[in-house]
C-alpha cells in the first residue's frame, strides 16, 4: 500500500509530541504518540502502523534499537528519525540501517509533512514497479482458467472487464468449479496486483472466532487475547481479500462486513476506534444467497452490496468440450509431480468417452483428483477404464438416492451397500448417506447438520467437499 495513514511518534520531549500530533492530524493523518522506545514497541504490537517518527536519543530503548526491532518485525514500515542539531552521525547510522530519512532538530513542522509525502511517493513507485515487473502474472492467471468453450470465453472476458476497477464482485458456482482461481485472476489483472491477495474460507472458521480472524482484536479483548492480533482485512490492506463461502458468515460478522463496504473502515474486537483500510473485497459462494436472504439467514442489504457484479463459474457438465483439455493438463502435471518412469500420454477410447459422459458433480476438483489417481495406477502410457475411480464405471446402486431417512436398515439408507463385502467402501457410502440425510433434514444448514452428526463443523465441511455433496441441492430434496 502506498498511502501513509497511521503514524506513531516516539519522543521523550512532550512539546515535540504535541506539535507533531497536532500538525499531522490537521493534515489528515491518524497519529498516536509515546514517550519512549519501549512504549513504541508495545504500541506497534497493538495495532498496525504505516510509519514511525522517532527521536534517535531516548532513555531505555533508543531510536536505533527501536528502528532495528521495528523493521525486523514490520518490514513495510516507513521509519523517519529526528536528531538534535550537531549529532548527524546517529541519524546517518539510522538511514544506513533502513530508515527512510532523517530530520534535524529544530525543524519546521512542514518539513516533516514534506518528508512523509516524499515517502508516500516512493512507496507508490515501488508498488508500481513491482506491478509492472509482474505484469504478465494477470494474463497467466487468466490462462489458468482452462477451456475453449463459449461459457469459459465469456467468463474470461468478464474477468478482464471487472479486474481494473475496485468494484465488489460476487463469484458464484458449485463446489470445485474454480472460484478462487477466478478471484486470483481478478486480483492479478488489477492495479493491486503487487499488493497482498488474501483468501479465507468463512465456513472453515468457528463462528466465535470469525470476527477476530477478519477484523483483528485488541490485547485483552477476550480471555485468550494475550496479545493484539492483526486481522485479515489489515493483512490485505492495499490488496484484495477473498471471502470464500461468504454465505457461512454469522450475523455479527455480516454487520461488520457491511460497515466496511459502506465506510471503508473496520473495528477490531475490543478496540474503541475504527481503522481505515484500503481493501477490495471479492466474495465467493456455492450457495444461493437470495434463498438465504428469504430465510433470514443472510442480510438483504449486505447481499446487494456484494452483488454489484456477479460472475458465474459454470459447472463442468455445462462445458463438456473442455474436459479432455483439462484432463490432459492434469495428467501432464502429475507426470512431473509423481516422477513417473513411463509418462502417461493418452487415454483408451472407452476411458476418454467416460470422462466426457460423466457429470462430474465435484467439477474440476473431482476431475483433478481422478487424474492423479489415474496417473498413479496406470501401468503403462495409456489410462485405462479401470484406472479411473470406480464410481465412474463400477456397479451403480439400484433404487432411490442415498440419504433417505425413511428406512431403518442400512440397505435403505445406502442402496447397494451390500453389493460386495468391502467394509471400507461400505463405511464411506454409509457416511455419505448420513451426511446427505442430515443436510436434508436441516435444509442445508451445516452447523445444525454437524450437531446432528455429532462431528465438528470443520469436519463436516471437509467431508462435504470430499464426497462432492451440494448442501443446497440436498436442502431442496429435503
């Protein structure tokens, strides 16, 4: 991030602290002042700062020690030192150790403002140079969204249009379609590409911790908050934050997210002051947020804030012409990663036909896993039918879908359970059936379903992904 907003002043002279705080605040900076280096280190640990202005000579932890310790912990800090007239050696030593500049006392307050503006310009140029050097990264990210189908070409054009602006984008699509890949392409094609891209799965964090993870917390904000914590919004400052599975956000976090989208500021848990951060928010979900709004599980005003632009990532069954290209790309990658003596180079005709005909409920992620298995099991250069997962070609269960709660025996819960006597396969099929049944009974509510299954919320999310279960589809069947 090039702008300097938050500044920490460290000086043992009260008059210097007062004048700098007053002048810098009038120029729009958020300023806090402390009287020594030890207090400065504690303050740096309590909240993020863009710049530090410190006297070189202070009791206890002096300016040089503060400089070394601060830059070791926070390398992106802009550090400016102040030195008394006639003592330039210490100031020059500070510059040699990483300080941006020094100002000799006594100085006019406007001199300090000028130094900070020059520091901002330097930060901007550094960020721009990094962006230009990595200019091909965005195009490479776009090329990683593989496919020649029309739906993929449309998606690529949409990404190119929305990337240069800071508009909030909602990325929707089934699990495994590549929503995070789309988000990364948007970031890498944007003017923020040299700054952080931070992705968080909102459904993988316990509801009681999500606010602290996103917005940070002050020291002592709750029982285990022994130190202050920077939230993911702060980590992404100047860049892009992807809120994956945004539909899983609990109500309090939804309120804080809405405040950020409206005001551009966050408030860490336990902190009484809001902080400005410059973050572009991308949200992704495989759930129907409109239906969640109807069920009062998601804020309507937040939904419209997120839904400024909606990019829909198509499921694999709607782009079957891309399956062969994706499969061969994955095979080439796994040939390298698994270091095969005889690389896999092709598919048998029946294996190729099956890949194209299968619906791939787990989408690209399921195809990727299937190709890794095929490369592992293939005995020669050709992938045969039996090298593919058995559920693609093996015996299909007869009767109704798995997960019915109408019967009392195992066969009614998972039809076809006894087609062979493999305990391992039976356990997996029964587990999947119970998960589907719980999601139907709770209308897709993962938290309640996890309680019914007596497993953790995180474990349920892992298993849902593993089995390719779509909770919303199960909710509609319930």
